């Protein structure tokens, strides 16, 4: 699609201007973007109302409507996130490695922007602003495909951001939307080899799998989290219960929420009746194996688990629960079913924690802490553009550094290779 | 193809054993592999003779036959490379980042093996050994597809390496070949999602493009180098000539050899007649623009350049030469035609060097040094598995660290997210 290629070419050209911009210029632009969003609040809320109306008549769920909805207060929170980005250090220019070689060649490996970042996501207008801010701070142009449900909101937001950039002397084309070209536009973005340096899909498993299969540009897979909590025989059970409840219920519908609980058989009798009662109080439906069902108190909401339950990312008040014979079976279960996002062990046994950390092959491994901490903000990376579940380039929360690449700079004085 | 998936599954299982092996175990295995190769030298040379016979009757060029040929001496050099790998630090376990958060959570981002590395390459049996050694040292299993021309040599080599691993108590299936399943086997490897963590193609542009298009597993693109040398108006011309000759002729047929020379118009009159004469002495055919042709001395081998010449990676004693109006036109030419591998500026002007370094978007940028230094060994990384020309994960020479990923390890004491 020629229009989307033209968008990508303009992004590439604009990215060159930004690549050599200093931090002060970028931070001033982030503040200008934040101010402009707040000033344009009423206009954004009006456009958002049109999206919400369309959503309601299309039968959109209350949960999705809530994610889509913007108010002046929410816009101010979103704008504050841009100001927080301005306060973070600039990843560009960091010397990752450097040395002088025996022959006198001086080497530096520098962090530099990728160039053009593509983002395909679903109806959450705050992601439009987050992605634009992260891309700008890391020196990249961004091309946004936000999905039709938020099209009116996103159109106004992108316009406001582009105008703010122009006012600060930067190209407005650093932030462009391709929503106008629908699905064919999204496909064209996935095929824009040589123009799009990395494409980040963010949303449900279907969206992510479509992008991974279809794209010929480099992609970073994000976010599917079939997350496990293992309660070891030596776990401090007074700690284990609050951690489990936090991991499952502090926020459902997010990728770092727990989806499966594994309990060591030695403590199942003691832990599960209390845990299942507390989960029931919190409104959680348990999908349990036979041993779990046998230990469930009367008030617990328990249904039998199938293999499908071990594989599922519920994103709801559901939890699969299985009793295991020990650490080996827990690790084996995780190897078979995990999506490689986050797993936690609750234990007081040093060797068990060390084996779990070494042998579980996931982006994040927690010891005696909630899985909900796998989050760029919580781990001190600042904002995040997504949580990578792949091993190439970025693994776990992706912050500013993950939106950069490196460049070798070599200074000599007439050096030739012998 | 079920056989290749079974190979990949065995590799995955074997990789788990290796992931937690300590450096001493891995280094001892590397030495055992080196010793076994030398001991099996006569058997390898015999198998290699069969490959060479087949190559000759298929009309293989002398250059390719030379790359394919093994002798006891060459095998000893290849074995020494394994011993040098043993002497390098272990990338696994390195703490990349770490801190204690205000809430007391202790974070470490650790370097861990990828798991299973796939390698698709062409008739060079030394790559079989290099790839196996690099994978082992970085804690990964490797699946090798070496191409039919070297099939007999590779079969014996892989067998010898696997036996050496078994003798040291490691799974022989850490090093497996899929040559027996031909092209369909290679395609199956490209599609082994969830089993192959990264696939590295190494060879000609056609091979690499096929893998990039076809693969659904993560791929790192390597090696195509349309490399530029820019002689600025302030260049030290006494340095410029040896650097140019080194970059073009020290070894042709490699990706970091120069393919295009750009000369600032202000020094073209002085530099080009001498440079073209020296290039002619070195047997180089120049493909020049009009200004270059006009400045060529009688003895120079000069033909007119077309756009095709600006785009080509000759990998031969050919060089495209163009006179440019200055730094801007040089950078613009490089933006349009470079493959993003390596470019060099020869200059005494600090601002010109800084602009060139900042604005040229390539994996390596040289100032007053030969482009031939873009090489893992030369840049002090130890061995390399290829030179990445993409921006994701690895850019430039890929050593041991580039064959690893990271894992967040978080220790708490009952921490939950507020």
C-alpha cells in the first residue's frame, strides 16, 4: 500500500532529525506534548465520546468501554506520564562498551536510536501517548496503528502531539497514525522492510500471533502471560497467601497476573483449604486437579481442571490449581505449560530457590514476591512499551533502552589490518 | 518434518543440562573437542576428499574448493580456535543490571543461554566447529545445516564432536546436524517455533534472504556488506591510500571489504590519479562516475559506473568510485546505497568526523581506519558467529554475549504490589 509506505518514508526522514537531537530538546518536546494534551482535553473527550457511542452500539463489554474511556482527569494522568518520561535519563549516547586495543584503535559501542518504531495495539488511547513519548525520548519516530474502536480519540491525540512537536521545532511526522487505512494499512506496516526497524504488537494473543506470522519486519513479541506461583513445602504459608491473592486478584486482565497455582503435596493439606476459602472470598473460581478438589472447603468455587486449564491465560477471576510431588514436578509443569513470562516460588529453602531460579526459563523469576512486579515501572525502568516474552533483543519489561540499538565507533590514525 | 522436530526437541532437552553447567565443565569439553578433532584428523581428511571429488565433478570454482578443503594442518588451526574459546570469559551468569528497590526488592538481570541455536551456512567445514564451540561456551545446543557440498566432512566432524562431549559427561545431542534431510530439513528448522530460539544464516545474500523470508523462528541477519570509504577534503592523503588499499584488497570476498570509494571534489584531482594507479597495480577494476573517469591515468583499469554498481557487493577486485561535492553528498550516497555494515571516513576535520559518526546509520563507523577491522577477533570480542546487519538484538560482530539472553531474578520477603 503506497500510502503507508509513504508514511514510513516520512517517518524515516523525520527520525534522522531526531537521532541527533539532544536530551534538552526531547524533554522540552515531551513537556510541550503533555501541555498540549491537557489544553486539548475537551476536544479529545468529545472525540472519545464518539468512540464510546460506537462501542456501545457495537455491544462492546463494560471492561473494554472502561479502558477506552477518557476524561479530563485521565488525560491529565496520561500527560503526567510524559512529564515523568522527560525526567528519565536519555538512553541515547550511552557508552555500552569501550576500550583501547593493543594496536591503539579506540573503540566505543554507543547506544543509538532504532529509527522507526511501529506499534500495533488495541483500543486503549493511553497507549497512543505512551508509545509516542517512549519513542520520542529514545530518539525514534513512531507509526501507530491503534485499531478502529479508538479511531476518533487517536486521530485527535496524534494531531495534538504532532502540532506540539512542530511548535518545538521538531518534525510533526515523528508521530503518525495509519488508522485511516484500516487492516490493509496494518498489513502494509508489517511488510515495510527497510523502513520499519522494529514492530511491537500489544494486545491479545490473537493480535500478537497474527503480527508474528505475517510480519517481515523485525517484531518483538509481547505480553502473553501464563504465569505460575509454586508454593514449596518450606514456604512461609503466612506470606504465601497474601502473595497468591495479590498475584491473582490485585488486578485481573493483565499479563503478570497469576493463572496457575502449584502446591507441594507436603503442605497441600494445610495450605489449600485456607487458600481456596480466601480465593472464594475474593470471587475466584478454582479449576483444580483431583487432589485439590478433595481438599476444597464447602464454600469454595471449584470445578475440575482439564489440560486446557493448564494452558490458559484466563485474564479473569479464574485460577488453575494443581498439587505436585515436589520441586521437580513443579519445574516440569512450568516447562510444559508456561508462556515464559513470569513464575514465582514461595520457599524458605535456599537450594530450592536457587534451582527454581536456574531451571525455570522465563523472562522473570520471583522468589517470595508477587508476580505483579514484572512491570517496567515497578522494576525501576521507568515507563514500558510492553513486556517481551521472546529471548531476542529484549526479555521482560521493555523500557527506553530496549527501543535503541548500538553502533560501533572506531577511531584510528591510519590503522590498516595486517 | 517430524525428524527435524525430533532433533530440535532433543536439542532443547540437552540444552537444559548445559544451561546450568559451570565454566570449568564447558572449557574442559572445548579442549576435549579440540583434541578429538586433531586425533580424528585422518578420518576427517578422508571424508573431505570425498566432498572435494564431488565438488570437482560438479564444477565447483577453485575459490570454493579452497574454502572446502581440509588438511591435518587446517584441522589443527580449527582445533586451536576451540582452545581459544575456552580461554574467553563465560558470558553466562554475568549480572547485566542490578539494584535494591526502595521497597526492598532485590533485582538482578542475569545473562543466560538462549537455549537452541540454529545455524544455516554454506560449504565451509570450519564453520561447523566454530558454531559448535561458540554455542557450547555460551551454554546453548546447536543444530547445524551445513549444505550438501561439505556433507561428508561435516558428518564426521559432528560425530567426533558429539563423542567428545559424551566422554566429558555432556549430552552428545548438544551438537546435531540436519544435513541428512536436505532442503526440506532446512525449511523445517526455519519453522521450528518454540524449539529453536534463534537462527543465524551465514553465507551469500540469496541464502540470507531466503531464511529471512521463510523463517518463523527469530532470525539474525548477517553479513551483506556494501561498504563505503569516504575521503574527505581534509584527509591525510598519505594515510588515505594505504587504508583504501587495505580495505579493498587485504582480503576480497569478505563482508567488511570496501566496495565503494567516495572522494571529496576538492581533493579528487590530487588523490584519484594516484589512487587509481595504485588500485590498478593491485589488480582492481574501477567502476567510476564521469569525474573519476576523467581523472584516471592511462594505466588504470576503469569502466563507467551505473546505479547497479552503487548497489553491489562485489566481493571481488572491483571498486565503485564516485566524486562527491562534500560531506553531505557522501552521507546522502551512503544512506541511499549502504547495507548498514561498515563505513569509513578519512579526515583530519573533527566536526566532519563527528557528523559522519552521528549521521551514518551503520553497525560500525571507522574514522581513519580500515573497514577490515569490523570483525569479532579484531575488536576484541574473541570469536564471532557472524556480523549482524540488523538492529534488533545484535549489531555488528556477534560474539558469545550475543548468543545469550537475559532473565530478571527478583528476591523479596513476602512483597506484594500495593
